[in-house]
C-alpha cells in the first residue's frame, strides 16, 4: 500500500466563527475614548460620584429640615442650622439641574473594556464605588449631626430680638421709679454690669431709655418693654413694671422682672425654660429658683456685645 499525501484541510469558517474571530482582532475599538477627567484620577471620580448620590442626599436633607423645624424655638443653634440646611438643599437642587450632563460625560468616557457582544453595562470602577459609599456615609453623618446640634441642650440657650443698642454703655432714666421698685432696678443693673460686657448707666434726667413703675391694672403683664429700632439698632426704649401684679412681692422677684425687661431692650428674646431669666414669665422663673442672670443670658449678652 503506497503512502498517500496527508494535507491538512483548513476548517470551515462559519458565521459564528467569524464573529468570534472578529471579537479577538479589534484592539483599536476595545476601549472607549480617553476621558478628559481621567488625569485627575480618584479626585474626579469622587467629585462626579456626588451627582448620583444627590437624590438620597436631598431626601435626607429634607428629613433634617423637618426635624430642625420641630425642635424647641429656644434651641441655641436652631436659626443657624435652619439656614445651613436650607442652603444645602438649594445647592443640591442647583447641582442636580446642571450636573446631569457632567456626570453623563464622565461616565461615558471612562476607560473600560467594551465588547461587541456586551449586553449589560460594566460594573463601575472601584474608585467610583468607593467614592459613592463615602459620600452616602458623610451625608448620613452630617444630617444626623445637624439634627442633634440644632436641638441639643447646651449652656448657650438664648434667643435674640434682632435689635440691640449700638453702644455698650446706654443710659436709662430712673426718674419715674420709686421705693422697692427703684432698689430692685439698681440691683438688676448691678448684676448686668458685673456679669456682661455692657455697662448700664443711670440718670435722673431725660434719656433715650426710660424706666417706669405704676399700677397699670389687670393688663396681663407684670413687666413690659417697647423700643424703636432702625437698622437693627435701638433708638429709644421704655421699660415698665406693673404694681398691680407685683404689690407685696419680695425685692428679689421684682429684680428678676427688671432683669427680664432690661435684657429685652439689650436684645434678648424669650426662651421656654422656666429656669432662665428670659422665660415668658419672670415671676415664674423666680419661683423656679432664678435670682440673677444665668449662663444663658450672659452668653447672649456676650454674643450681642
């Protein structure tokens, strides 16, 4: 038997085979365009990762806003926290409106493998995934912190009226205050001068600020103050105590009423704690042990002056 020639016959190339071969020989199309962001590395990924995180951030911020609105009006940081949260919500809304195109541009130009038979989007890069997780965690921490900070009890619980003296040493006329009410007024003045940055002067002559005592009937108030305000500064004021409610009251109680009224004109508002001079009823504060300015009022004076 003779030896035959053994020639190798090339295998038949089917359409499926051609597709497989085509996938292996297209290196020029195997990657997406080089991203203009990529030179920034992880920083770019971290910044752009904020965009898809914003909806969750916005939702948490709205929860924070609701929580702050439900806190006590006398909470020391309530007003500042409200401004910060509202500002943060506004910033997020702006970024969501203008940031979509930025995120899409970055995402579509990431240098990731691209196969022609790809059916699903490739998983995001480790850098972007890590940046998202970090972003969500920071948002949660900041939201929780803002709620706790706004409502936390601290030694600086006071509110302000939005108007104060433009000087640290205003003068009040005591011409219309008599007897026990006058001595209680001077005790209140001494307490203010000793514990705060201001110096309250007194005169028997005319002044921009007048003090009065009298029987004003069942008016509903034991003490009241009124003032004129221009550009956030007091230009004139009157402080009165009502003998109808304070007749026979101890001098210490009248002193607390004067402290309350004088502090109003200096710029302090009401608080909800009965153990503070600026509680809505000074006599009730006295019955709860208040005898002079507390740390809260002192902090308020120091902040204003």
